[in-house]
């Protein structure tokens, strides 16, 4: 995760504009219209502008429901990972601004993972993990070190709630606060519940004429500051109308209530479809190294539901009467960066030479894997060897990445064994994807989550495929001479509708690769570049 693979600056223009540089150093800056980012690995945008300012997103791409933990001088953050495994990748920072993936805490498929709680109590780390499964449940996993090993998840038998938040009362009692204004007590070791779920809070309601998805009080976060406990809740629905999702606050002098709603609610809300960030919610509070207060939450980028919910950073100011206010406005402009701490690496290269063990969990994830899925993959001699399964991307558990830029391309050398079909995809879920695969004799065109045309394949069992996604306009090229010459594949696509508000699922459109049928596929020299 060190070094910069490329230093090319590309226009990001939503409204025209040319590429410009901000200062010097290993990362480039790109300006398009009123947007300015520095460039890191593979040309990916990064928030740290290098001049004491930053520009959201904090981490590009689908990083929903951020759960953040300050642990001395270290910060750890993880996100809902849904059907991707290994899941619950834990990111690390020392300055609250530059983040790098560290480990994946969840390796066994227990269902679609929603908003978790990451906590440290009495020297031990805990993850409280809600899943959509049969039945729905909330699990707990623990570790004595943030890098694990993490325990096998243990069911808490909570089948009717989501979005747990661990909290410790003024009397030392441990609790899980849940969706809908409910809570349940935890045993002293935090690994089981005591008693029944109880309702403790009636969330603030918005006016009836606001455009929202639904009430849906969820994502409670409990923070203690001085004599007050603060409960931060999301209401209005996670997606749907851009103005729906919002952040509300209540407080109490005791973990046991009563809870008083902030007269300034909501403290965060997208109020116009013209804003840079839509559906902002699921907020937490955290202190920077210099003691200043910040909030992390998620939002959709205007016009790019396909990128999923990206993590955002917003400065916080405390009022004289003990409430707090977000001060970053609509987060469309650069803001003064958090101060203090030690700057570390940010992000990671998405290109892969496959010359070391595959970065499962920290870079690559299987979609909805079977228990033995990891045994399908190995690396050797600069190649990723993927054993085939299923018949198409829909049932072959493709290997996927999270790309956080509005425009990018990726290409790879692919060699197949007889009986194998393999290729590259842009994948939302098993019923909505696109891309190109091939067998020994024919291509297979993936579009709308189905397999369409099968024109003749002139390259045989080995070729290079390139997919470019330029703000939802997709072009595919193939090469039979390792990229020295390219032929455009005769099927262009437009993918702006490959997202949650069309398909559901709360996911993002992700680049990846797959192998179906029988035998194996050998992938070499995977290259990613933001455009």
C-alpha cells in the first residue's frame, strides 16, 4: 500500500474544466468544474488535498453505515459489507483523514451484513453484527487485537431489529441500542443478552410534506460527553428521494433516559436535489487528535447512486447549551482538515500483479460465497487461478473490487481451460450486471443481468479484455496481442440504472472477474486506472 502507481491527471468534469495541479508530491490533483481532488493509487481520488484542506468523500466508493472507534492514537472504521466476503474490512488511520485497509473481521457467510457496532470495552474489541438471513439476527464477535483473530460470530437471537449500538451506562451496565428506539441489556461479558427488548425513545418526526422514503428510525449511535448521553439516529429512509435520509439527535443525563429531542433537528439533511451529496445519514461523533469534534456519516454522490453510499467527514461545533451542530454545509467545497496525528498511507492500489497471496477481504471479495469458496482461488507465478463454478456471473460468485471514482477502466489478461467461460464484469448483484466473457469459440455478452449475444471469438482461449466505465457509459475492448492493439466490442452500454433505487439491496456497481463452467481460468496483470 505504499507508492503511487500512476500520476496521470484526468478531467473529472461534471461541467467541463481542465486538470490542474495542487502543489507537489506523489499525488496529483484534478479539478473539474468546482470539484478538486488529489490523486493517489491508480489515479484514484483522495480526500486529503495536501494543503491543510480536504474534500469529501473521505473514502471513495461504497462504504455505508460507518462504525468508527477511537482507540488511543489510533482510529478504526468499518462498514456494512452486505453479501461480500470476507467482510467487515477494518480500516486504520492516525489522523482521521488518511485511511488504509487492515484486516477483514468476518470470513464465514452468515447473511447480508448491515450496520454494525465496533467497540472496545475492558481491553477487548467487539463487533455487533446485524444480518439479513433466514431468520434475521444480530451476532457478536470479539478479538483481543484489532487484527484478530476474531471469534466465530455468536447469535444473540434478536430477529426483529437492525443496527445495534453498544453503549455503557453511568452505572457500568452494558446495552445494545437498536432500531425503532429500542434497547436490550447485555451480560457483563457482552456476549449474550439479559431480559427482553424494551422501548425507550420516540424519535423526532419530520413534517409530512417532506419528500422521504419512510420514517425508518435506525442506526442509533450513543456518545457520552460530560454529563450527557447523546443518541444520534437516522430517519427518513436510506435511499429513495435524495432529501429523505437525515440525522436527528436526542440527549439524556442517564443511559436510562428520558431522552430529550434536539430543538434544532434534523442536524443533517439534504434539502435540494442540486446538492453534491444526497441521502446523508447514519452519523457518529469522534474526536480528532487535537481534541476537535467531527462526524462521519454516509451519502450518495449526486447522479452516482451506482457508487453506493460513500463515507463523509463533517466538522462539528458544540453550542453553549450543550447541543452540537455540523458546520460543513452541503460538503461540496474543501474544508479545513482535522489537525494532529501522524499521516499515513491512504487507500490501496486496485491493480494487481497476482505475485503474492490474494488480498481477500482487504481488496477482493467474493459475492455471496459458499463455505468452500476461498478454496477456488490461488495465486502462482504471477497469475490468479480461479476454479470455475456455476454457469454465468449470476451463480459463479465473482471476485469484486470497490471502485470509488466516477470514471475508470480496468483490463486483464485471461486464459481459460477447455470447458471454462471467464471474463470481466461490472456487477451490482446476481440479477443486475454487465460485461464480457468468452469460451473457446464464442464471446458471451452480459447485459441487464442476462446473457445475450454470442458472436464468434477470434482469439481462442487467451485474450485481454478492457472495460471502461466513463460516468455510466460503458465501452468494451479486446486484444489478442496482450494490449498492443485493441478491437472495440460491438456492444456499448449505459449503466446509470444499475443501483439500489432500481434493484434494491443497498449495493454498488463493482468491477470484477468471474469463471464459470468446468476447469479453471488464469488471470494475469490486472490493471485499474481512474479516468
